């Protein structure tokens, strides 16, 4: 895909040391290693600012590991435009792609791996600007703001915030525009920051219990989306948990508390729904019950029939014959 912010080039290089130095100056000192020996980088970094907020396009062109430690002075919303990244923030691992962005907070240790095709839009927000906006809320805590590091890009609130981010990028590509005014840029900066505080669960939210519930609900929703989009995939609880950025026990407990089920029970229900649809659509001389069952991972036909009858109130063969 075409690089964002092309009117604002900062770096284009194949040299590892130059990339490490230049990106380190823009963000913070870090370790940068290429995972495949003798591979050639294709680094592109473009950057523009809106008030005190930095909009950055960055790609490395190879599988790389980036270890900055803690950011200390800034928050960084990392939004994949292409490819994937594995981002460890403190004890949480975010498997980042077009669905899930990552948001490391300044006080948490960060370690990242970007795929060779990974391209990201990085929104750099000064720590003090976030703290100042958070303190302006009545009854706000004075503790450092810590965001949940998994950002659900399909969340309605995050989608709204992203429209503001895209507007900032679009304006930066214009010769003139409202954000060329320092006054407008300053107000826009505040909208971006307060919008992020409202959209993404964080420690400044006034009620701890609803915040935790929101995080858990987000976790369950994201896991359900993965299951329903790929019911044919042989999901394991550990892999689902890793994809949504929590531990397996946390995911199991969240499903039990909110839905009274387990992730694997939800997977079975998703597969049963697909099997039911296939049986309903099958021609009389088409697929057999056995073929449909095995297509969706049910290799014990007796159990398949038992689960199917419990879910739909009739047997698979009755559905096929109807």
C-alpha cells in the first residue's frame, strides 16, 4: 500500500544502524535487530505533527525485533495498516493486526516483533499532555494513566477516534489547511487526547468495577469474533487468549462469568451452526451427514448427533431430509 504522510519524509534507508539511530531520535533509544541474517532492510519513516502529537508512518521491510524498554515520556498508539506485530506490554501480549492495535503506556516495559510486511501508523502522544487531560476530570486520580494495551479497532468508540486520526493525516498531506493554524492544531490535539481517554479503557476512569467489566467484555467479544470468523480453525484456548491479549485462565473465567460457557463450547456452537447451514442447503443427492460433520471438525458421529439435537431440536439426518 502507498506510504502515509509522503509529504513529510524523515528516513529511507537499508542501513540497520542508521535506522536504529534515526528512529531512536524520533521516539526513544532502543535495540533493533533483524531476525533473518543477511536480510536487507527497507526502512521508511514519514512524520508530521498536530500540535504536540506526532503522526508517524513506519515500516522496516523485514522481520525485526524492537526492544525500547519503557517509553517514559510518551504514549504510542500503534495501528497496523498491513502485516502483523507481536507487542508485549508489561505482562500482556497483543497480537496486533488490522483488527487489534496496541497502546503501550510509558511506565510499562515494551518488547515488539514486527513482520516483514508490517506497516504501522504510530500516534505519539506526550505523557504530560495525557496526564493533564486526565487530571481535568472531576475526581480524577493523580496516578500515571495506564491504558489497556489491546485496542479493538472495531469498537464504535475507537472507530470514532480513528476518524479524527485519519483527518489529522489527511490535513497533514495538504499544502494548507485548518491544522496549519497553531490555535486550531492546539484544540485538535486536545480532541485527540480526550477522545482517546474516552474511547480506550484506562486507569483514569472513575469507576474501577465498570472499567474491569468493560475490559473483560471486550476480551470476550474479541475472542468470539475470532471463533465466529474462523470456526474451521483448530483453536486452542491458549492461542485465543494470546490473540486477545490475556492469559488462558483469564479468558476462561471471563467466558464463564459472562456467558456461562467456555471458549471451546462457543467454538463447538459456531461449528454446529455452520454444519446446520450446510445440511439445510444440501441437495438431496449432495453431501452426507458424515461429510458435513467431518467438514466442521466432528469426527465422532454419535456425539455430533447428540450436540446437534440439543442445539436445534432435531437430528442431522432430519435436517438433511427436510
